[in-house]
């Protein structure tokens, strides 16, 4: 049985076909330059996102917004309250249906 890998909903044959078209359009000697440029671009994008994450985290810590334990407890408490209200409501509906 032939197993074809799928990347982002593109099968192996489509990837080979796209690579063939790239070789025809750009030529074999330009492909390393194109790949190098794409790699540098992806690295720059990754560095920029890491910088943004770092700045947001730093700003949140400076403004005391990073209290994850307190936030988690508040969310858990609110979820339990909603759960209790739903159980009370569904209990009254079940009683009326009997």
C-alpha cells in the first residue's frame, strides 16, 4: 500500500508538481537563493512575534496583570456558579416533565 503524506491538505504528488513548476520557472541555480530568503523571512517573523510576546508579558507583569492563580480561581468560581444555575434550572424542567 502506498502511503502519501499530507501537509496542509496538499498531498505528496501536489508537492512534487509544485516543486517541478518552481524548478521550471526559476531554474535550479536560483532555488537555494529563494530558500535562503524564505528562511531569513521566516526567522525575522519568528523573532518579531517573540519580541511582541516578550513586550506583552513584560507590560502585564509591570501592571500586575499576570496573577494567573487569581484569574484561574475567579474563572473556576464563575463556572461553578453557572453549573449550579444550570443544574437548578434543568432540575425544575425535569420535575415539570414527570
